[in-house]
C-alpha cells in the first residue's frame, strides 16, 4: 500500500525551462510535506517543504504547491539548470508531538529522476 | 552538514552472516532513523529511535534489529543477512520543532551475495 506515489519515474527538461515534478498521497492524515533531492552516492538533501495550512511555498527557483482536496503536490523548478539533474523524492508525515515516541517518521514516494539538458 | 557519519560506506557480505551498520551523530539529536532505499520503493523506514534505549519498528523491520546505547550512536544489525537485504541504507536525524526536516547520512551500500 503505497501511501505516497510519484507516478513519473523520469522527467527530461531543457535548461532554462520549467521542471514540474508531481506527487500524490492517499493518507488524509498527512499534514506536512517535504521534497528531497538526491545525487548518486550521496544522501538525500532537503529542498523545500510545505505545511497543510498553506497551498504554496517558494524558495528561490523552487516552489511547492499543495492541493489538499486532490491530495496532490507538485514541485516547480524555474529556470531548470543542469545541476538540478538528480532524483527527487517527495515525503509526507502525519502529525506527531515533538518529544513523543512517533515523531518525525517520513513516508517517501518512489522518486523521479530529473535530467536537465544543456 | 548535520554531523552524521555512517560506517562502513560499502560492504559485501555472504548470505547468513551477521552485519552491523553504524550511524554516528555529533549534535546530540534525540530522534534517529534507519531507512533503506530500493528502486521502485523510494526510502522506507526500518527502525527508529526516540532516545537512548528507546526504539521502535518502522515499515520494513523484519530481519533487522537496532540498538542505541548512547545518544550519538544508532546501530542497525542484520542478524542473518539475506539477498533481499541488498540495498542502500540511510541514517537520518530529525530536529524537533515546527516544520523541521530530516538530515541524512551519506548512506551504506550493502551487497549480500
């Protein structure tokens, strides 16, 4: 039972254009969503996040959009750069008290390989 | 850099042998996690810890055990390695507070032959 799904295994984009990565979730209890970027032979690194009380969060070239009614989020990268080529994972979590026993457990999607061509 | 070190970075082992992976953190975080990454599955939680000697199971805990005898170290043990445990293993820590993120180590690539 995959609670977080990234249905596009790969995406190819020209440098300078927009990259849109999508993520769907099924658990309506998820209230916080994160995007991670991963280069080969490295650990995932945090990119951007959004709380369920918002529908958009922006950080430089990266914007995450959340549509709670559709249980869908997307990551927009504008403009795309060759250095953005990596695997992108979305992740979600249910509310848990900081300090409690269940805090901080993330559920990840399968990942999308983004290739940005010069 | 959240001060997370995983060791070893690469290991090849034989089926049936025990294997221990180590995660070491330098910043005194309470929460630590072990994930495995496999094609088509993303990252899946194996075990996690919410304090010294306090651990619990994640989504894919069968065949794994963990221990945390001090804040800085979180060990993942495969009691008897199987080929299905060939994977890349990531340790993570999580800071507490509103809207925080998890920080990951560089990973351990384990091959069971």
